[in-house]
C-alpha cells in the first residue's frame, strides 16, 4: 500500500504506529510482555484489546520490532546478554530501518486493502488476505528465524478469514508470534480468543495524553484536559477531535443546551445546516457521537450528583448540573440517549436528510428536559 493510499490502521494527522518512537502510558502491558519473553514463556499469539487509539497498534509494532531485533543478536564471547528491561530498539538498528522501509522479510502485516475496482478501502479483511499469510509462513520458514505477524484489526476479518487464521493459531508455526489488535474482542470467534493471551491496554491519563499528543505532533495548547475528557483517554480519538474541530463543536452543543428546556432555534438550525453540508459526513458522524456523549454526561451528573471533571467546554458543569439535578433526571437522560442514538443511527442508515435528523434530535432533547415523552 503506497503512502498516498488510505491507511485503515493510521489516524489522519498522526504518524503510523510503525513510525511512533515511544508507547506512552502502557508500561504495565510492556512489562507483562517482557516478563513472558525473559522467562521463556512467550505466547505464540497476543490479543491486544482496549479502546481505539490507546496504543494497541504501537505496542504491536514495538513488540514485533523487539522480537526480530533480538533474534538477530548472537551470544557474545561472554555468553548470553542480560535480560532486556525495555522494548526500545534503536532507530539505527537494521530491523528498525527495514520496518520503516516496509522491507522486513520476517514481518507480515494484515489490514484492510484497497478494492481495485472502486479504489476505496474494503470494509473487511478478506480470506485472501489471510491466505497470503500462509504463503509467507511457508516461504520464510526455511531460514529458521523468528517471525512476527500483525493483524490490525482482527475485528475486521470476515468469517472465512477468521476461520483461516484459526487454523494457523491451532497449529502455530515455530518461532512465530501473532499480534491481534482488537477494539471489540467480544466479536471475535471464541476459539480465536481462547488461543491468545490477552493484554488489555487502558485509557491514558491526562498527563500521558499530553505527552502522547506532543509525540504525535498535535497542537493542543491549553486544551489537553478537555481533549482527555472527551476522548476517554484515547490518543486516536483526541487526534480525530483536533482534525475535525471537535472541541469547538462540543462547545456549540453546550451553549445550545445551556438554557434547557428552552432552545435557541436559529442556533439549532445553524448546527443542523453545518452538519448537512456536502462533504460533511465526518462532521455529522462526530456530531451524532457528541450528542450521545453529552447526554451520557448528563445522566452521569444526575446519578453521581456532580458534573464530570474536568470540563470539556466552558460552562459545561453549570449546564450539566442544571439539566440533571437528581437521579430521576439521570434516568430520563439515559433513556433519551438510548432513544436518540438509535434514531440517529437508523436515520443515517436510511439516508434521512441530515439537517432534519439533527433538528429532530434537538427537539427530542428539548422534550425530555421539559419532562415530556421523547
């Protein structure tokens, strides 16, 4: 896949995981992997789980680089080298250089491919993509070296592809380590999950988020705390918010809902029209996600008696506590979130007019605030 082609495993505006120098905030996962390696208990398949954007792919590339680089090292005249205490490999190491050049012969990477007919990314990883892995394993077995396989994301395999991979996991090739990246492991075949050791990577803290965004080259200014609050500790989600103006959009929602059950209709109409513009599909998707998010934060406020901290936009805490003063309001907002979420997703699926969809959603929120059935 060329640099100009869409890359399903890379977030726009951030380096590809193979290019990311450090993995921030996932020390526990790295320590667990190193312990298995140093104790000679390295599992043949690792299932890397957690929310999107917390570093699962970066971990997979770091671990693969580590394994292949250490496989090239030979015992010196004084015996084996000391056990490594980090996954860091110098960028000048031959394996590092080959991985960056996409020319490492002992590493195989599976992700969704371009459909040559439509020139668009396919929706799934196909059986053909996994069967090509079988050819790689057969051809590379002759030298007896260690091999690494990265599948990003395993959730995207169709049924035939998943069954093809399962056969390889059931009879794993010698000296081969699989890294399966999964955002929703419950959707994988239970037999695949049972043949992997799972490492769950948690959301990043605000401090780790700031460091990771700086490493990705993202300009956040004083907005890091708000990005951490909205993204749920996911660097990938934070970068998406930056790219699409997510903080500004969320602030507009907070302003729109700050006087519930009253709603500024011209402001609501402007928001709806902005989401309905040609080429604004990503913006509409983000707006739908943010509406569900803000309703969830309303429900959380009513249930706990306090607004989430830190604020994700100026005035958010006051708006949330006013809209959700008690447990009864929390239940109403939770029901509203479920209802409008289903309606918005259905509306997208049947191609309803985006502006009408957004306005209908705003008016349903207004009815809930007024104590009326949505």
